[in-house]
C-alpha cells in the first residue's frame, strides 16, 4: 500500500481534486439521505385479515380460520402461526426467519387462500409489517367560520395529501355519514305481509337498466334498452309494494307505511382536549423519507389555514428531528474533544488540523456508500458516525506523529523521502489495526433476527468510515505534512513520562509473576461486578407519550361509551402533568385494529418534567376509580407509547392452553391477578375475552319443514328486527344517497323475539312454533397458537434484570392452583435476549479468529498475534467497572461495544508489537532493548489514539437525551474497556512478549 503514498506525493494536485470531488459527493449524498428514526427493516411476518360479515367467532373459526391455519402450517419456513377470531373478522399471523423471501411467501399464501373453498361472502387481505410503514401523524382538525370541513377534507385535502409521493394512506376519524333513513311502521308492514328484506328488494328492482336487443331498420341497427328509474324522494315514496308470501294482502305504497327523512350518523367520535374534532392519521410508504413527507403534509395543511385549524397529537417526525439533532450534537462535541486531545499531545495547531481532517472526509465518503445502499440517516447510522469520530483520527495521528518524530530526529528539512519512509514504517501497523477493527463486524451476519438487521447500518457506517480514514492517513496526511511543516522544531529530549514508562517496563520484566498475578486478580475481581449489573435486551427509555384504552362490555352502545369517556377526559383535563389528550370513541383498537363501539382510545402527551413511572401508577388508579364506579366490568389500561424501535424484549408471557374455555378463563384471571401484584411487572394484559350474553335461536328442522320455513327466512326475519338493512346508494334529487331501512322500534329483548311471526305461503307462523330461543353466555373472541386455543397473560418488566424477573414470574405461576385441564408455558423476551447474547458471543469468538488470521497474514508469525490478542483479556475490567458506575445494565448495545473493542484494543497492541519487530529485525536489538525502545517510541501515539477515541465518546456516554440509549451503553463499554486495556497493555504486553519468547530472552540475557 506504500504505492498510495508515493502516488499522492507525486500527484498532490490530482489527489486534492479527487478529495474535493469526494467532499462534494459526500455533501450531496448526505443531503439526499432519507431521514428516519430507525433502519427500515421489514419483519418476516404476514398478517391475513379475514372478513365474514355476521359470522360469530365460533362459526368463523370453524368455517374459515382453522382451515386456513392448517394450510399455512405447510408454508416452507414458517416458524409460528397464531390467530385471533372475533365476530365478523379474524386475523392470522405468520412468522418466518429473517432470510425468508417474503414476496414468494406472500404469493404462496395468496395461492393457498385462492385454492380454499371459502364461503362466497368471505374477503381476505394480506399485509406485512415493517418499521417504515408506521403512522407518522395523528392530527386533530377544527372548522373555522362554520366551514363544511368534512366536504373540504373529502373533496380537496385528502386527495391532495394522497398525491404526496411518500404518503401511503390517509384516514379520518369522526366523519359523519349522511343517510336517507326509511323508518317502517312494524304493524302496517305486518298487515301487508312485508319484511325489510322484501322492501329492500322491491326498491332495488325499480332501479334497472339493461340492453334488450336491437331493431333492424333500413341499413341501420337501433339498440334497445329497458330501464326503470327512481330519481326523486317523492318517486321513492310512491313505489308500490306487494307481499310475496301473502298474495291476498293489499298492495301499498312505501310512503303509506314508512317515514322517509335525511339523518346524520356518526359511527366514531373524536375529540382533542375535550373539543369535537376530526382525527386524521397518516402513514407513509415503507421506503419514504419520514421528515420530508411530514414537511410536505404540513405544507398542505398550511394552504387551508383559513378554512380550518389543527393540533398535532402525535408527530414521529418531530421525535426523529430531536434524536438526529442530539446525535449530531454529540458527534460534533466528540469531534471537538478528539481534536483537543490531539492538540494536547502534538502541541501544534497545524499538525492537529491535519490529523483531524480525516473526520469530515471519512464521514462524508461513508455517506456516499450509505446513499448508494439506500440506507437512511437514522439513530443507528448517526450513532455509528458518532462512535467512529474518535477512531477515524487514529491512523492519521500515528502517521503524522511518526513523520514529526522522524523529521526531528533526522535534523533535515522535510522532504518526500522522509515522509515516504515515515509512512512506510508504520504502514503495516495502521493497515493491520484498521483491518482488525473492520473484520470484527463481519460476524454480525451470524447474529440472527432483528438484532443483526438493526445493527447492520451501524456496522457498515463504521466500516466505511474506518477504511476511508486509512486511505486519508496514507494519502492526504503525507501531502499536507509536506506543505505544512517546512520547519520542524528540534527533537525534544525524552520526557519525564517516557523515562518513567521505560523504568516501569524494566521493573515489570524483572517481576513477571507479580504483574501477571495482579492482572488476573483484577480481572477476576471485575467479574464480581457483572453479578450486580442487570441483564436486558435494550434499556428501557422513558416516553412522554402514553396510550390508554377503556373497553366496556361488548354489548355497550357508542352513546354509553361516550358518556364514560367524557368523565375520563374531564379528569385528564384537570391533570397538570397531561398537556394534550386525543380521544377516539368507537375508533380502531391499538392492538387488533378493530373498530369497537364499546371502546375508547386515548393519546396522552405529558409535560416534559413528568416522572413517567411514578405518574403512571397514580394515573391508572384514578382512571379505575372513575370507570369502575359506573362500569365495574370494564377493562382499562395505560402505558407508554412504543416507539416502533427494535423489540425491547423486556416482556414476560404466560401462555395458557386448554380446550375448556371456562377453565382457561379462570386460569387467565388467576395469572393476571398474580402478575399485577408483582412490583417489577407493569402493563399486565390478558388477551382472553370476557363472556357476553347471547341469544341462540335453535331451529327444529322437522317443524320448519312442515311449516314451509327455511333457515334463511328465519335469519332474514330476525335480522330485520335487530339491525338496519342497507338498501345501497341511490341517485335521488341529483345526489347519491346511502339509503337505510329499519323498523320504528327495534327488537331489544328475548321476549320480543319470542313474539315474532313468520309470514309463509301457508299463513303466519309464530317463531316459537319452529324454534327454541335460549339466552346463553358465550366468548367474544377465540385466540389460537399453533392451532391450539390459548390465553396469553403478558407484562412488561420494569427492572433491568429481565432474566431474573422472568424466571421468578414463571416460578410464581407454577405455584398457583390452576385448573387441572389447563397447561402453561412461560417465556417472552428473556428467551430471545439469551439467544441474542449467545449469538453475539459466537460472533465475538469468530471476530477474534478473524483478527488472529488478519495479524497472522500481516506479521507472518503465529506467536505474535497471540501476544497482541492477550490485551483483550483485560477489556472486561474497565467495561464492567464503567457500566457499574453508570448503573447501566448488560444489553445488546454493550455486547456490540465489546465486539468493537476486539478491533479497537488490538490497535494499540499492534502499534507497539510492530515497533518491537522492527527493532529486532531491522536494528538487531535484543528483545528486552526492543521492548523498552518500542515502549518509549510508541507511548505517545498509543496514548494519543486511545485518548482521542475516549474523549470523542464522552458526550455519548454522559448524554441524558432520548434516542441515544443504544449509543450510550456502547460508549460507556468502549471507554471503560479501552482505558483498562490500554493501561494494562502498556505494562503487561511487554511481559507476555518475553514469556512467549522465554528461551530467546534467557539466551540473550546470558550474553
């Protein structure tokens, strides 16, 4: 690689031009990088949503869900199949390994659905999950000056928002539906032998238009159409209705038995801070730039500022901007600190500027590669840049320090030969040290699941930056040194630190046993700290946004749910900790995505100074006091909003299995009560549904056949009595109107159903003559895992030691007196975390092997890499001590930090060992003299590079900002590990070098 240095010195202008072009390319690429909170990872999961109108959970499961589940189990690679079945709708979730071709899987699943013999009324929809497809906005809208906001939204705003390239969907809650309501007089309809279904069919028969052949004339054909239209409401009233089951009944007009009026229906109620509003949710396309899309959305909103005002309840773009600003600030501070560290050692401003030139160049060139790979600018790539800031100056520091030293020692003016020789002297060391830092990231491919995918952009950012920094060190730095140091101060005498270090090496070499013993005792002592640290996947990060929900019994009306919600919202309004409340009554459930009239959902934005964990407990208790007073059977919950980041795995799940639903419900309640009593668990959730009253009309086939009644006729008659019938959309008075039929008084009790009469060709037949009517209790949903009915009671772990808490929870459940026919399995995030840690442990072993191979190729001797790798043994001392002092748990970010240290720590050892080898091979010095001379010569660059890396990471280690927790644990690990290993390397490595070459040292000392 010395060719690069020679080429650069001889073609300085060309190198400067290339560098300038790379800077421009880097700035352009950096500007074009998509801005997002997280890497855009598509989870290998498919969800199949099945809609079967009117089907009960049991019927839907028997006729559709179970059949599809069995088919989906045969899809290649599927890890898990689970389902949730409710009335009318069912959702089947399929999970696959991360290397699965999801396009092929989706085609296979779609094919299996098409080949299934499903009822005609069933519709299905397949969807995927990814970080990038999450909602970016929840906006509350308020009309100004009595403007027709709904029409404005539907006709102008929503279509304009959908034109934005990155917008995936726009949905608005709280919209009103204008209906033409036809209210039928039940008694008059009965007298005329008419049901709602009959009336609907006869109305639709009046709206026809069909071709009826052609008339052949002279040389022409005239097409004929037959049509009948109802164009006005008056014409609708005049439609004559006749009974199909009672021919003797007198025909009557619709207007004689019905009242026709325009009404407004609002199936979902939305409010913001107790004020009625429309609630708009916007999602972006998976690969769209979140911040760019959000800015364009707000531009559209501003265009309508005269028509409506708006308030933003949830804004993911704002969180992204804050996280990015924080990481940029920490990175810039790190660069400043690293620069000051270099200046402190070199004590030359020009030398410092040359050394730190690699920081902007490396980061900008890495931006080019990130842009080409379509990797966004997110907390992982920015975290990688912030972490790389201290390391990218290392090679330049070593080069410029060696040039400085050689020029001073030679006493000559600086020239190409001195620069080339100085760079060549340390070329092997810096190349080897950079490559070892790079290769440690290769084994991340062995880390499966979301962890490997999540940290890949982080690793690539560091790899691109380091490789660029090596090229800068052997090309740009020599050129700048040539033009900057026409005069170099004379060589300084050995400093006090170097003299002291030389004596320390000599003493250590004469007392090897003492040094090795002390090092091992210190190492073993540090492992005692590990037991005091928590064990988690990613540390919990406090969120200032909460989500809450209240679910009333399933038969509760929207009006009743709204009344309960108003009381809660009044309470929220009086809480000083709560700044904003977005409420949705009858809106989509956060977990299932289903709309429920009996449920209210809330986004709560807290004041920045609020202690969330302390406040949550009080908030939940107060909510329970308000709701349970009126609705003792209600279910409610409140928790921090999930950021959509990698799974925290800070959860514990208890899965209960039984075919006896009553036993399963009893067991789920017992486990739920137990887990709610545990101080280290929060957000306990039981997915098993409550029972609700149901009316079962059991038709006697023989009696029905004798009376000439079919099951569908019974179904139609009962449905007419219990819910409105949609006629469809009719063009009336120049406007398309939704038309709905219903009786004046809907049937509301079992007794009224028993009084129903069916009209048949044989005459009226009471419903009770052909069917038995019973009131029973049934479950509102069915949950299945791998085809088995189950209940899951889950909770988040508030402690940082998830493994211990998970095990204690499972052990506690074992002691409960659960029904005999219920079995359970305990698990959750702890299992996945342990697996991830094992994968990262394997990655570290592979990384050490790759580092060994790299150094073996570089130095050509088998023993030298072992000496260098010995410096890794003492990394845990500083890392564990640092984590203990900072009260940081062991986590994935800590493990990634340890993985990085394998490459970083060996850098110092390589620089030292490389000089020892030069002394022995080129100067013929003895091993001991080589060790002492190498120590004195390489002390400054080793301390400089370590100090620069440490100081660059200090802002990340001490940050309290959100969005940097992943970088924080990593920074503390690297700072502690690099500090301890550097100090011990300087003393212990010379000792181990003599131990590895014991015979030769003994022979040399005898001489």
